[in-house]
C-alpha cells in the first residue's frame, strides 16, 4: 500500500509499505478516507522527539471504512464508516476503567517497556515511534486498529467525513481542555493558540456556558475563524498588552481559566532540545500563568516532550493556581461529540482548510508547518 513516511532529516515521501494485517482477535483493518495533519506531528518531523526511524508511517487523526475484523470484534462490521481515536487504549486496565484512556498500561506497540519515557507507560498513539508506544500511522491507504471495540466509533450517516474526522483527536482534546478547566456558566476563559485545538477548546468552553472566551494568536486568518465559526473573541497579541486586555475583559481580575494550546516550538532543536535533553521556554504558558486570576486554573494542552525553563512556579504558588494537563481520553467523549456533530451543534469542517491527495503529503505538511496560505489543517485522502 501507499503511505506517507518519514525519510530522515525532516524529509517526507510517499512510498510502498507492507499492507497491515490482523495480529490479534480484537484488531480490525480500516481503509482510510481522511487523515489530518496535527501540531503533535511537528516535533517528530523536526527531531524534537527522537527514535523515529526512516520508513515509519506518520499521522494519527483519521476516519475510514472497515474492511476486515478480528474474531473478537463485536461493535463493528465490514463497510462500517468509523472514526478512530488517536490514542490507543485496551479498555480493561485500571486506568482505562477510571476513564483515563491515555494513561493505559497495555496499549503500546513496543510492549510494556515502550511508551515509558517518563518512568511509567502510557497509552499508544498512531504515527509515533514504537519505542514511544506508537503504532503505524494513518497517512496511508490502510491502518491496523488494535482494541477496535474500544477505540473506533461508527459515524452517524448525517455527519460528513470532513466534519467527523476531527472527532478523532482535535475535538476531544478541545473538550478535555474545557473539562480540565472545569469551565462553568459565567466564567471568563482565555485560550492561547487559534489552531484547531484552540478553536475547539473555545467552542467547548462556550458550550459549557462560559460568559466570555478570548482566543490569543497573531495569525489574522485564524483569528477571523475564531470570530466567525466559534463565536469567541479574537485577540492579536502583537497589537495589545495581552494581560492588561484580559483584565479589562474580566472585571479587573483576570480570566478564571487560561488554556495553553500552543505547545513547543516547531523549529529544529539545538543539541540539547530533544526529549529528556535541554529546556524549552514556554512563552504562552508563562503568559497564561501571569494572566490567570488568583485561585484560577491553568490548563496545558499543547504538546510538550521534555523540560521547560523559567516556569513561573512562584506565581503559581502565590496566586493559588491549579495547573492541569493530560493527553486526550477521546474514548470518553467521541460518541457525545459525534452526536453533537449530527445535531449540527459542533461544526469542524472549516478547519480543513487544505484538502490534498496523499501523494502531496509533503506539500501539505509544508503548508501546515509554515501556516502558509491560511492553513489550519491539511486533510489527506489516499
């Protein structure tokens, strides 16, 4: 089959790779219809996350059609249209039973010792190195889906592919941000980053009754989307004093909830800027900590792989802030999100700004990485 693979030194190419096969009775094979770029891919491409080998298939946010099922798969049949959660979980371990699917003890491609860069194993992810718990990615014609009854969900007929594909990762991540922030009616929420996750976090906060949601970024096209498609308030950090403006919009206190949805820089690392190496400077996160009201909550949604430097821990302690973070536990929310999509309460297709054939995958990532031509997400169709 054809797949978009990492070739080393940040280069991508479409090449022929072996077709996936069922390995366990709970597996199924999905023919990919849509696969989406994501900011979490960029640290892989620039070498900030090591261990990626030449020829490994990228991509983790996808939707497709079932073409083969294992003998123990009960919820899915051949020809079902499904969206697959980007994080892989077994559904049976202690963490999965608590609803903490991204913390799964068992769902790593490389066995129990994989996915444990921080001393404990976590759930797997498509399109990541096996040493970090990953599985072959979704920028391909076909994908093996382990634990299919846990991680794959039938898409309602009324929901288009371009809308439903964002239920794989971006939409549940946005929902996670609002949930971790415990957004309640009347809250003022600030979100740093107007990409797909930032916009969907803002939408989730409004759905939970937030009084005002402000999204901070400097890309005009994305800020226009925030206003037009989400109904949140755009704020260009290059033209205002962000902290002062947020105090003005929150009665002088600062936002109740501040969400960092930017993540680590996408540029290549220095000698120490790799997983477990030197420290990054989390500029948006620092600003969120300083802007948040006393007793408020700061949520870290952006992708971070190593250490950070100059983190204002003194401000966290002195202001009595709560800091929360997690990878998305999409298995908890995807059914609800699909229902909201079917009722036209959640619209995401505007995020698919560029639709390309798989053969142009390298072009799609170049647009996405540089945010060129107004690119928010590039969607590939094999």
